[in-house]
């Protein structure tokens, strides 16, 4: 089981529920994609949003370190983590398995899986910290660097390989968009996590 699946299914872990609920309470800047959007276009759209959120964090970092500024930054970090959780979960559950089967490059996909695990570990660490704690801002900066490198590798190396093998990225995109809608819908339920108890 991937770490992202574990976070969505383990009732003892608070990260997914907390960040997903934050995502629902935070206005979403990017409109919902059409139902037949290409999988690669969907992922690029997510990447652009995540890059923008890290830029927002860096901008806020320059503005001050008092309680108000820290609270503002924590809100952006919460949104970053919720978007990353959903993005990685959709990749782990649908995109990566289909790509792994199609492109026949297990090492490339293994590296991507390990990078996902590193990102998820940082998200869990941030979930357990307060914005005023030492290393909080540093962890967000490192998360941004790791995520930036990972997304670049996906777009520069993985996506061209997907295009070469003529995977049906429209069908894949429909499946991904559907899971994403379900995640957003379920996260609006107050007992999102408990509803998944016992899931395997
Ligand atoms: Fe990824
Ligand atoms: Fe990605």
C-alpha cells in the first residue's frame, strides 16, 4: 500500500483528514477541469497550482514573522499539503500504475514512488508542527524544492514517455478527475476518515 493510500485509510493518522478539510474550507483558485480532460493536462494543471502556492509561501516569508504573518503562512502551507495529498493520491492510485505497465521502465517509476514517500513524510512532519516552531519554515522550503524537482522530472521525462507509448490519456484523465471529485466530496463530510475505517 502506498503512503498516500495509508494516510487516506488509517483512522489513526490525522494528516489526510485535516488537510482535506482545510482544502474544502479554502477557496479553490483553479476551476474544476472538464470531465474528459487529458491526464497529462490535469497533472500539469495541478503542478502549476502547487508551484504557485509555494511562490505565495515564499512571498509571505519576506513580509514578516509576527503572529499574523505566521498564521497567514500556515494557511498557505495547509493548502499546499492538501493539494499535494490529493495530487499524489491520484497519481499513486491511477496514473502511476497505468504508466508503469505501459512504459516498461520500472526504475524510473520506482524513483518517482520513493520521491512521493519523501514528500508524504515531510507533510506528516508539518502536520505535527506549529508554524511558530523551529524548522517549520525550513521544512516547507525543502518540501518546495523536492516537489519542484519531482514535478519537473515527471514533465520532462515521464510525460514524454507516456506520449511515446500512446497510452489512452483521455480515459485515464476521466478516471483521475472522477477520483479527485470523490476525494473533494468525501472530504466535505465531517466523518470522512471514519467512513474509510476498515478499508483495505
Ligand atoms: Fe508525482
Ligand atoms: Fe505530479
